[in-house]
C-alpha cells in the first residue's frame, strides 16, 4: 500500500503542485479535492486500458 500512496503523491506533485501557486491552507485543500475528483473520475490510467478508475472498463 505504501508504494501506491507514493505513486499518488508523485503524480499529485508533478501534475498539480509544481504548476500551481498555493495561497493558503484553505486554497490547498480546495485544489486537492478538485485534483482527487479529476484523478478518479476523468484522468485515464494506463493500467486500466486508458479508462478512469470510477468508470466502467472499455469493451
């Protein structure tokens, strides 16, 4: 489980935090919630055949 979280943290840092200027803790929490939604509902994953985790797998 540790390797899964390390991968998520790397992705979050690379795709979000390296490109965003965070103003305060409230802004950080808001941005992380939006990124989590994007990551789980819209972003394609190579291991799932380019499907998003919370969507059905392609035929």
